[in-house]
C-alpha cells in the first residue's frame, strides 16, 4: 500500500504547534476530532488530551524529518480493544499514502505489540477520504449514527467502524 515511509514516535508537546497549524477552522476541527476539542485548538487542550488515562499518542515523521501526521489509541479497560482517533495528515502531505503508512504502524502496534482483539473508530459519514482509508485497511461499518452534529445548517451522521485482529492479519503481507 504505497511506498511512503513514516516513523512513528511518541507525540511530544513540542509537536503541538505544528498540529494546531494543520487545523484551519471549527468544522475541520470537528471533522478531525469530534466534539472533544473546542475551537480554537491550542496547546493546552492537546496537553489534556495526551494525558488522558489509556491514551497513546503518536506523531508521524517523514523521511526528511518533517512532521506528517498524528494518531492516537484509547485503550479500553478490558485490555482487549481500543478506539483509534485523531487521525490527521499534514494538509500538504495528503493523497500520497502517509495516512495508510501511519495507520499501518499504529494497527501493527495495537494487534502485534499490545495484543488487542479489536480496534474501533468513529468517522463522519461524509468524510470520504477517511472512510476509504479505513476501509482499505480492513475496517467495516458496524453502525450508522444519524444526525449526531448540526454544522452550518447541515446534519452530520457518524459511522462506527471496527477491525478485528483476524481481519487485520489476513490483510497483511
Ligand atoms: C483522512 C486523512 C487522514 C487521509 O490521509 P492521506 O494521507 O491523504 O491518506 P492516503 O494518502 O493514505 O489515502 C488518501 C488517498 O490518496 C490515495 N493515495 C495513496 N497513495 C498515493 C500515492 N502514492 N499517490 C497518489 N495517491 C495516493 C489513496 O488511494 C487515497 O485515495 P482514495 O481516497 O481516492 O482512495 C487526511 O485526509 C486528513 O488528515 N484529513 C483531515 C482529518 C480527518 O478527517 N481525519 C479523520 C478523522 S476520523
């Protein structure tokens, strides 16, 4: 899936300013993160988020050392599942496979290192780039949640998607 290489490293608060610069308005913030952040995004909201119990956060670094992405997992208390979230690729790096490369590493970590059985996520139904990326990685829609947000007079629906370890392994190699 693409030839780009991304190094996954633990998110550092020093990365916060760059991440903030990738989000250009309130609708984009909601699309990326759901209602967990409020516009304008700032370093202190990111600091609170990275300190949430069970949250693992990563920065994706490109071959030239440039920051290209962000993603996180929130581990469930049962130790068997996690919610993938805050998936973001730098605007000028999109459409080149960085999202797939970043998530392939996060999912390998989740299934191979953490030993999880399931990873789930939520995505707005109209976010086609994200939905297609998740589907390519093997995620399937479990549930449609209609009308979860109203933005500029438009109703937004959300999809709950999940990927089981067996389906992930089947898709690798
Ligand atoms: C969703 C998002 C993370 C996708 O990241 P990305 O790096 O663009 O994803 P990819 O490059 O792996 O895939 C995107 C498209 O580029 C294509 N692509 C992949 N590698 C490519 C390459 N080398 N050359 C050209 N196109 C390529 C993919 O086929 C895909 O096209 P498709 O959607 O028509 O099938 C990114 O658009 C983003 O940050 N969006 C804003 C935040 C957001 O919505 N996050 C998700 C919240 S749930």
